C-alpha cells in the first residue's frame, strides 16, 4: 500500500493502522516522491491537497506507472467538479 499524504497526523494514523493489520505500507509525504516510487503497489491512498504537486496530477502519473493499482483519493474537497476531475484522472 502506498500512502501519499503530507499531513503528519493523517499519514501517521493511516500508516500505523495499516501496518498493525499486517500490510506492507510505504508513506510518501509529497507528490513528487510518490511518482518515483518503485516496486509493486496494489493500493494507493492519495491526498488531493498536496503542497508540491496537485493530487490529480499525481494520480495521472501513477496511472501510467502503476496501471493495475487501485487509487483511492482522500480529500476534504466537496465540489462536484473535483469528483469529475478525479474520476477522469483515473
């Protein structure tokens, strides 16, 4: 599992919980570091509000790098357009 989350509280909670359940977890705190990830990834938990690279752009790039991975976007955004853009990104 790849977590892409810049918020320490959220990232730590996700990382700790998933590891406690026996998952192999990698936590990247920036979009740029996430798009150079290597190795197999089955699931990506992706924050849309990253400081260095927009989460939608990260999703597009990860789709190319990890076409079989399931990508779940995490966001506080509520606009319908954000949902549409996210779905179009993959």
